[in-house]
C-alpha cells in the first residue's frame, strides 16, 4: 500500500512539473486531478457525424475535469481547432477521419470519429429552362493546331471576347465546334439551372466529334479511331454565389481513374511504348515561341513543353495549319496546366506513321465516344473529391472539360479534345441507366 502511494505521489509530482506548477502546489498531490481515458465522452451518432458543405458542425465534449487538460481537433494531421468543443465548417464533400487529442502533461489520449460531408437538396429548374449551355466562364486552350482557329482569334481579342465566341459556338444548342488544344486546355461552362443528379441515371452528355476508324489494319482491335478524351469536372454552387469556387470542383472518375489496365487497348499501348500511367498530380508548361517557324525543318521544334515528371518535348507544327498554335490572348510567355493525365491511347497501327488509331476509353470522358452511344453520357455520381472518394452531389451548376492526354500522333498532330455541346438529359427527357 505504501509503495502504491509513493508511486501515485511521484506521478502527481511529474504532472505538476509538466504543467509548470511549483512543488508547493504539489503538497496536496492526493487532490490533483489525473486524466483518464474514460473521463472524456462524446456522443457519436450511429455511423458517425453527418453535415453539409459550408454548414457548421458542432460537437460537444463531456469531461470529468478540465484541470490542466489541453484539447486538439485534427483532420489529416492538421489541427483545425484547439477548443474543447468543436465548431467547424467543411469546404469539400467527402468522408473524414476526425481525431480529438486530449492531453494532460505527458498523458494523452486520442478519440476517432467519422464525419460524412454532403449537400442539401436543389431547386427544381424553372419553367422554360434550357437543356443547353447558357454561359461560358473561361476558355484557355493549350497549344494545338486548332488553337486560334476554333474559335478564331482576331487582333485585340481579350479573354472576355474569346469567352463570348465560345458561347456563340457551343452555347444554346448551336453545336459548332471548339478545340481545347493539347494537354490541359480547358473550357468552363454554366447553365440557367442546376442539372439534377438522378439516382441510377446518366445526367448530362458532352457532345464532340469522336468517331471509329473505318479500316484499322488490326482487325481484332477494340473500338477506336479518333477518340481524344477530355477529363470532366463538375461544380455544385453550394453557396449560391453564381460562380464555381475552387473548393467546389469535383472530378468525374472515368474508367482509367478506376483501373488503367482494364482498358481494352492497354497491352497494345504498352507494347507500342506508350506511357500508360495515370497521373493525378500532373503539371505541364508550354513556352511561347519567340518567332514562328520560317521553314519545315523548324516545325519539329516549334513549341517547347516540360512536365513535372521529368519529361519535355515539342508541339509540332504541320502543313495543314499555319497559324500560331499558342493562345494569342494569353498574357504570359508561358502557360501551365494542372490536373489528371490519362494514359496515351494513340497507336501507329501500320507502323509507317500513316494510320494512327486513338482508342476509346471504356467510359467517363468527353470526346471519347460517338454522341449517339450511351457511354457518351455522364453520371454525376461518378464525381470524386481530391482524395478520390465518391461524393453525393445533388446536381451540378458548372462543368469544366480539359484535354486529358499528352501525346503527339504523327501527321494527325496532338491529341486535342473538341467540344460541340453540353446537354441536360433530364430536361430533354432522355433516360439512360448508369453503369452497374
């Protein structure tokens, strides 16, 4: 009994020292509160806490005593609060591991909670809402043979005038064509309503100019031809401010996001020496040429690029398109694009450089499937957050599309996503089941 008392007293003295108390304060060591794991209680609902984006989540902690106790709340090793009770708003939907760390001197305990962050409901489209694009918020193609041509750049054009030209081309069901150029080039569009996310159904379609090869030398090859996949991002205007905020974007996870090796052409592309990796943190910079080429010999080293994977090269000029391939309204002498980069799907099938086939990804991308096929339609439920977790968006107000492949395909030139339209399938009364 005496040994136990001495041990308890020594622990109490150690805690006093850790808390910065004097030895005098430790005279009544038997009365000093010692933190125990069971002294901290939080009532967690079955399945964890739930909240919505930009909604205040409150969690109350019940403790036996707060004497000398320090509280920290953490997500992904980042401290989000140092108060006993938590009040926090999440900017991004998803599932979170929330840790409460409680310490008293050298004694500490951790408590793990699950938090699921989603969204509220959406307003139904007003009568007369159109199924098509009604606004273009941004347009910046990468380097490409159709850049400055689809749509046409004219001297003096600004970002705003180019946005308006894009709207005239693909807005309001006009169905003309724009080109996003090489990897990363993008367009951001909006609508006069929220496209509803209906369970079990595809919700919208991005139309483009993908088509199948008429005479592939490999008669046993999977479907392909001119499939130049664009990655699709979606945003729900949760705070109703009329613009897509940075934290509101989510990426549609297509087939290669799921597993690149399941693409039917994967082994063919690997055997051909293509880069068949999927990079979720890709970054590529194009450098504006000081002058335009004056001879064919200079075409091959036209516009230099570098990526963050240690690769570099040139975007090549060809005989069919003689205009400048660098977006002329861009203010800087270099332009950088970031995002996901897909496996290279273009293969020289006859070995002579005259018959390239760009193979179709299974699903989930723009300019990847013939417009009349179901796989050209997108389910909003395929959206994932920055951690790759699925999010339950109630709908989307904005859509961003960017070229997803960095590859040159001989005389065809760069892989460049083209777009003609985006349409709300529900307003059009088109019912397409989602993938099982």
